[in-house]
């Protein structure tokens, strides 16, 4: 039967008790991790968010009623224990922070009983994720998840501390906003007071933080909830958290400087890791040419090599056709993989097809220097020799090539490089490699919409010397944009913003926006710009992704208290769900029956 605390006060969390307290009396409260009844003595591992303490209940130290209750304890009972701290009577447990001590109980209260949980509450759970997420309140008791959420809290507190010391003001921006369709889909909220009108949940605080710069707040930050109704992807959440900031009277270097110092501070305080400053910078075009990605993982080599010039005269149709269509031929050298079985190479070909490739060409250099290749018969001996030399191929290497439009070749080889690194175990999981990617293209061509779209957003400042190209060659314009990348993951991105009306109008023209359309979407920002706007720039981090990498987790769901699954639903609360017809009537909403697919 459950009891009340009757004025009992917890003196310590479990692992706050140290061997310095031997001989003193403590009161601990928490959950029973496991209980072992040895007849005249009961051992209990007591767990709270700090860790585990071993409790000993022995007849004579505790009254009969207390000992009888100790014998009934099961996993996940919530108990309060008062007892004396002692050195461990048995062997020291090296795996526990409290492994040198134990508490000999003289009083026990069962504060709450528990049914048998649907899975064991333990580290590195092997339970299926669907089950864990359905019972997330139990899953969150697991020590590894608790460490992740404690780390997340620590990061948020340290960010606030650092930015406050740098003169930033924490200002909240609205959650109920107006829909601006440029970008991902908005989540819409119907208004009862304005029938037929809708609010949109923010995809980011972008427009409001720029307005704060217009209002003279100089340095703003916010740990902001953001929402995007995006297509389904395994590791994407419909709601996520940004560390958002904006600064006035600055350029690229100023933003990078404050952020490098913040990252160094966070990694030192949270992980004890020293980030070497300044962080390496790489232009977008260099990153794409060397790694096939604008978020390159620099923990290993295997860089892309452009061999277009080397193969331009050859008769191999795949290479020839790609070059004639204005594309390129590029390759990667998987060192030491020349003996890879054909079946495994075929799997790599299928992998590449998943990224749009028609196939992969390969050269496997055997240990004796002989060559096995999928296209040798189309190449002259001298051409093959020159190609291997250009790829720095040696005995035992596997050379893989893609030939197509350059963007597709980058995508394919960039993904293949990471896949091979996984297979070859080239990642050092204890290494944190940062890089700034700079000078992104301002615009990218959308085949779907048959127009240029903003690679970041419509308020990104072009390089001053590239502004004339907005009229003549929009695709060649570089943006004053920058991403911070860690171990192949973009953890943050930002840009210098346009603060001149004429440049902003040119940008809207390049995006195919009529002035009236631009005003319809962003009118209040454009109006504000008429009244004196300072040069300004900003950056936002994905807090979830940053903490995921710091915690060395594979999924952001492991660092979010109550995450959604792939279809944006919550298995625990069963959101989203239907609502009363009465609520819909109040909102003036009628539901249209979905036609079932034939």
C-alpha cells in the first residue's frame, strides 16, 4: 500500500552521496531499479535522475514491518529510504558512481506501487522504438535518455549565459503568425474570431527578428519553437527548436566570430572538448567539388576527383554522353577495397541509383597490379593508365566513377563517399570536426516551378560585386550566407540580410515575384524597411541536432522529451486526433470526406 511522505525530506539525490558521508544519515527517494531478496537481507538498487545507490535492508537494522515491506519491493516502485552511509561490504562496483558505498536502511516508505512495466527500464534498451515511444514516460526514466535531456538543458542554459554576456537580449516572437507560402508548408490554425481566416505556426522567427533589428534592439536571441509541415523523413520532426540570433551593424566575420566563441564555450563546458579556433572555412563550390556535399564530413579523406579532362577523348559512351551534355565525370578512390566482391560492388551500384545515378563505372586494381573494370574494353590502354594515375590509384584500390549532370554526380558520389566510410569504419566517433561553408549560390533553379528560388530565403544579401549579375546571370550570384557543419551535419545556418530597398526589389524580380505579390507576403517587413534599417545578419542552430551530435546519438528523437514519429504523430498521446463537431462548428469548418483510392 502506498504511503505519504509525512514530512520526510530528501537530503540527497542518489549519486550526490559520496564516501565523505560515510557514517552520516541520509534520506533518498526514487524508483526501484531491481530488488534481490536473500532471505535475511534485501538488496535494492535505488534509481533517480542522478544514477543508482545500493540500499541494504537487514533484519535488526530496520523493524519487522519495514523489513517485510522491503521484501515486497519490485521494479519501478517509488520509495523513500532513510539510512546510514557505509563503505560497501561486498566488492566495489567500478561501473557505478556510488560503487564504493551503500546505504544501510533503518526506515522505508513505499510512496507508490507499480505494475510490471511493458519493458525493462535500462540503458541501451533493445525494446522496439514504437513500444518505447508509446510508453515514453517510462522510456524517459532510462539513464541514457535522462543524460541526454540533462545535456540538452545544460546547453540551453549555457547558450543563454554566453549570449547574455555578449550583450544579446532574449525576446520572444509570436507563435500565431500569418502564412507566407515561400518555403516548407505551414501548419495552419483556424481563427474562431475571424471566420475563414487562419494563423500559421512559425517555420522560423525570421521576419520578426529582422523587425527587431529595425526597432534598434541590436542583438537578439531566442530559443524558439518552430514548425514545418514537411514531407515524411525518418529523422525529421514537425516541431523543432532553434537557437536563433540576429545582430545589427555587422558583416560575415562578426557573426562567425561570436558563434565560434560560443561553440568553443559549449563544447568545453559540456563535453570537456577543446574546439580549435578559428574554425576552418570552405567555399560552397570547393566543398561540392571535393566532397560532393555542402555539409562535408572532414573526419576522413576519400575526396572526389574531376576526371572530365582526362576522359574527354575516350569512346566509353557513358562518359562521352555526359560530357557532351555539359555534365562531368568524377570519381572516388576507396583505398584498399580492390578485392571487394562483385556482389558488394553491385550493391553500391544500387545505392548510387537511389540518388539518381544510372549506374556506376568501376576499376578494381588487384594486388598484383592487374585491373578488373566494368568499362576497360571501351578504353585504350594509355587512357586507362592516365585515368588510374589521375585517381592516384594503387594496387588494392577500388575506383568508382559517376558521369551525368554535375549536380547529380556530386549528389551520388557525396552519398557514396559516406556509405563507403560507414562500411570501412573510417569515422572516429570521438572526433568533432567543424567547418564553415561560405559563398553559397544565392539562387537555385527549380525544374518544378520553372523559376529561380532562394537557396536560403528571399532576404539573403548577395556579394556586392555580384549584384549586377542578378540581371544577366542570376545562377552565378554568390550569397553572403554561411552554414556551420559538424561531422557531416549542418547544425546551423545564416546570412547577412538585404537592408537596401533597391537590392531587395532586384531579388524579388530574380525570384519571379511581382511587387504586389511580394507586398502581399512580406508587406509589413518591406514597410518597416522604409523607416531606417541597419545592416544586419543572423544565424540559427538546430538545437535538437546539435545535442544529438554532442550526445553521439543516431536520431534526434533520443534528445527530445516527447518526439513525433515519421508520420508526424505521437504514439503516446495519439496526436493528431479528431475533435468534437461542436468545436468545428464554432470554427466554421466542415470536413470533406477523403475519396478512398480504387
